[in-house]
C-alpha cells in the first residue's frame, strides 16, 4: 500500500490528468484511479470531494449539476485552462522526481 | 454527515457517491447490509470529512470578504464616475483635476500592488476577519464623512460655491479611502497566495 502522504500529494495531478480526458464525476474518478493503480492507490472516497471543491475554488476545474443514467442529480467536473497549465507543471515536477530516483537506482547497479 | 456540519450541496454529492458505491457492491453480489456498511466505511469517517470540508468553507469565507470588497470598489467607482464630469467644469482649476487623477491612480495601484505592503497571514479565518473589519471601517468612514466631515469641515473650510473642484475632490478622496479599506481583504488573500507560491 502507498503511504498516505504520497496518496494525498498525488490527488491533484491525478484528478487533473483524469479530467484532461474529459468531463467526469467523483465516483468515476475514484474508480478510475483504483483501476489504474491496481487498487494500490487507495483514497478514502469522501476525501476526494474537498479536494475537488478546493481545486474548483482555485479555478483549476469547473463543475455543473447534470443527470446520471438513473435520472439522479450528479455533479460533473471538467478541466479549465488554469487546470491544464497546473497539470503540465505537475507533470514536469513528478517527471523530475521520477528521473532523479531512476538515475539514483541505476547508479546502484553500476 | 449533516450533523457533522457538511453543507447540503456537498452532502448531495456524498449521498450520490454512497448510492453508486452500494449499487456497485450489490452488483458484485454483496448482501444489502454488507454493501451499505462497506460503502459507508469506504467514504470515510464523518469527523474527518467535516474537517476537510470546513477547510474549503473557510476559504469561501475569504472569497465572500473579497466579493464584498469588490462590491465596495464598484460602488465607490460608480459614485466617482458620477462626479467625474464635475472636474470638467470651467470653474475647476488644474490643481483639483490633478489631485483627482492622482487619487484614482493611487486607489487603482493600492488594489493592484497594495498586497506587497500587507502581511502574509496563513490563517484564512484571520484574513477574512481582517478583511471584513476593514469593510466595516469603510462603511463607518463613509457615514462619518457624510454626517460630520462634509458639513463641519469640508463645506466650512473649502466652501461650496467658490471652489467647486475641491468640494467634489473631497468626495472622491472619501470614496478612495473607502475603496482602499475595502481592498484590504483582497490584498491579504493575494499576499497569502504569493507566499504560498514562493513556498511551493
């Protein structure tokens, strides 16, 4: 299982990356992350919503109330321009961390 | 969850989430009770969620103060525009016109760059409280200006008829002070954002 600090830090870039594919909603975002990580990135489901609301407040994403397949109200989120820029920045930073770690790991086997 | 203080729109979102999770678990073959209990456990403890939602709500308090500040600015701007034609009156000399331009420029600059002079308060509640207090002071200031300063000092010293420009300039100055005070909340938020950006 991945440490909770890392799970928390990865929440925003993951949400941005998922919404970059198109509009989505809380439950679908969580299921997408769980499926892609093979269940190793395990969010406390309810914690996603304050994250989404905070991102919306910061102007990274926007929301609208729509209808689900069953006719119930459902809140959909989509990426805004600032969100795309933030996603690029996150990607650069996470790539850098990954590159440094990969480089250090490679040196251990030289 | 409602008892925990989570606001209704967020509650509706959490309820939808819970319903969808229960349905998914039921489709996987779980009994209704088990599906419900597992979904509730997965959504997380109400106290923890309340804490997280409150953090967002606190930020909204700051937004409200900012909006009130902007409303003040809009009102002050509107009345300033109403008296702006007075400065084109032939009786108005160049000095009041120059001061009028300076006052407007200083107000605009205070909204644009004033945050650099303000402390970066980390606590959003404190930022909201200071911003709201400044809005209240701005209201009191306008009331004091109209009730006491205008009749007692401005009209007596400046004189209404002889120096038209100075009379309206005093209004512009009063609006500017109110606008600057109302901009403190906006400035504090900007100062905090700048500090956070530097820290990041």
